[in-house]
C-alpha cells in the first residue's frame, strides 16, 4: 500500500517570505499523481497543485511550485511571497487508480 | 454548480449509539470517498464507492459501513460508537472515468462521541 509522510507537523514563515513543505511517499507504482491540498480553518479542502508522475517538469501555480524528485520519491511544496491567507493545514496526497492517500499534514502559520 | 454537500455539519452521540452521515457528490460524479480526520492524524481513508458498489476499504473495523444510492449520494454508518470515533468525517467525489483525478471535498461532519 502507498504511504505518504510529512515530517514537519508545524511550520511558520514571515509574510512575504518563502517556505518549503516536505513530503515523501512510498510506492511500487510508476504512474501516479501527487497533490498538495490546503485546509483553512473553514475545513474546506482546496487543491493547491497537482503533479503527474510521468512529467519531469515541476508543476507551478502562481506563487506555489513543487520540487518533484521521482527517484527519491520526494514531493515538496514551495510557497513564495507568503500571504496571511496561506495560513492553513497543508496535506500531501498520492493517487494511483482512484486510491488517494494523504499525509498527516503540516500546519503552516504566516506571521505578519 | 453545487459542490459536495455533507450533512449534518455537527453530530453529537454517546458511546454505543449509531451515527449516520450523508454526502451528495457534485453532479456528474459517480465516485464517492469517505475519510476520517482525527486530531493530528491527517486523513485516513475509510471507503470508496463507485456506481453503487464498494470499490475499496481502508483499515477500519466492520462497524464502519456505508452505501451509495442510485443518485450517487452516499451514507456512512458507524455502529457501536466509541470515544475514539470522534473526528471530522470528510466526503469527496470525482469522475470515475478519469482515474488519478483530483478529489472535490465537502466541508465535513464533525462527529463528537461523549
């Protein structure tokens, strides 16, 4: 079974600075998708970014980008120019054939 | 377009009782997923339903069960409630034809077992 590990339970960053959240996963599959979801205090899970394993190019979405290292099974999220609204729980997720598994999450606090 | 809706928002039960949680997927989505989010444990996969059938099940005891109706809505039932069942239960939906697609989540049902 696939497992997803987020080794940073909590992180903080100053507004306008950059922060990187770590994620590693374990799988024997070669084709899969990776995701970062954000869960603000409203509890609504929001998709931040998605990466297809067969694509070597790292995905980017405005201030959010990933560093996907397939051989190392690593999938980190970089948030640039952090904003107060980025304060939330961030979950890394792995999906292979509709089997979506999540990490334990990282609580990010952006400080003014 | 309406998103994934869950009811009730909050549910308070006592030990030994049964809880029923409901989920309506986005229109056109045939797959429904249930996750348990206990404090500090991330999202634990419970169940996946598609086209009315249970497709996959997480590592939970049999007292966690559910079903999917012909309109693709779903129920999660938890029998013989225990204190550790207190958690946020999230439902998500996706189009089954597109595997590995992102999931769309509801806002959850907060279950408290006293």
